[in-house]
């Protein structure tokens, strides 16, 4: 079946430093899954951060970027300069089987703590 | 616009009880999903509705879990009877029919 791996369960970064959260995927049900990053801020529900549907393309939102790399089956999340307000839980996900449904496969999440 | 609304936010149940979780999707969304989130298993799909029709009921959860969509603006998830292993956060999400989901804040269930 499909799977998404986030290797870091927790990441701590100082404010204004750069960030990378790793995500790799395995999609057996579909050749070109759609890839997502969702985020959950404290006290709030999961919300879409960014989505990329084409291999080789980059998505960006709120200063975060992620590039769909089919060769390495990766979709790492990066930000050049983090802020304290970026502290949240980040989930990588893919849409397999049928990209017309919300049947997503999620990674386990990475807790980001940004120190002032 | 109102987002996805889930009630209650917290639920405590004794083993063997029946509990019902509620969800109101974003107005106009055709698809509704119930996910369960635990530390061990992560996010797992429980049920999926399209235009009120049950499309998937998450095989492993068929036994004691039943999701219903009574109308296009309201869904329930019944767990009967509850077991301690059901302790988790239950998330409801909706979409316009594609794979971009809008999630509610979740219901945290504790089964004693």
C-alpha cells in the first residue's frame, strides 16, 4: 500500500534560522500521487499548507516551499527563516488510488518548535 | 464561511458505552471523511461519503464503528460498544470532491 515517512518526530529551530522537514513517500496505487503538507497550529484543526500535483514542480505558502521529486520520491518542506508563529505540527500526505477523493495517506507528523 | 464543526470537543466514556460524535461539513461540500488519529497508528481513514452515499467504511473499523450522513450538512460517527483502545482524536473533514480536505478541530475521546 501507499505510505509516507517523516523521519523526524520533533524538530527545534531558533527563530530566523532555516528549516527542513523531511518527507519521503511510496505510492504503489498510483504512479503520480498528489502531495500535500498539512499543518496543525496549537488549538486549531488541520489545515492545508500547500499542495503539488505535478512531479518536478514546487509549491509554496506562507514562506514554506516543497518540491515534488519523483526520482527520490521526496517532498521535503523548507523555510529560509522561521518565526515563532510557525511552531506547529506538520504532516506530509499523499493522495493515492484516486486523486479525486480525499482518501489521503498521512505521515506521522513532525512537531516543530521555534525558539525565540 | 463556517468551517467544519465537530462536537463535542472532548468525550469521556466508560468501557461498553455507546458514544456519538457529530460533524457539520463546510456548506456545499460533497465529500465527508472521518479519520482517527492515534500516536501509534497516526491518521487512519474510518469512513468516506460522497453526496451522502457511503463510499468506504474502513474495513478494520466496521465492527463497532458506524458512520452515517443523515443529510448533506450533518454526519455522525457511532462507536458501540466503546473499548479503551478507541481512545483517540476523531477528525471530520470535508471537500468539494477533490483531494483538498478541510478539517474540523476534532473530538478527543477517552475511554476508561
